[in-house]
C-alpha cells in the first residue's frame, strides 16, 4: 500500500474552482431559462432542450455550492476556528 492513511484533497484548488463555477453555472441557468422562455414553437433548438440544459446548469450550480460549503468547513476545522 502506497497510499497515506488520511489522504487530503487540494482544498485551495477546490475552493477556487467552486467559487468560479457557482456564478458561472447560475448565469448559465438564467441564460438558458430566459432563452427557453422566449423560444417559439418552431424554433431550433427547441424549448425542451433548453429547459434540460438550464436544469443541468442549475444542478451543477447546486453541486458546486455544496462543495464550496464543504471546503470552507474543512478549511475552518483545519485552522481550529470552526465546528468539528
């Protein structure tokens, strides 16, 4: 076994990526949602596809936000300033 007993991820990198992607995915959710609302019946891409893309962006924004909260909690607990 060459793995350490307590492996740690790169928390600073996860913090940076989550902080970058939360607003990006939120903007994508709004963009595709508004586009879907303005789409007519014969337009391409169709409303259904745009709603799916908006929902995927929203789910990814929630996932990135949850990761951001986890990383912040872990960083605080490493410094001894947060709940354990």
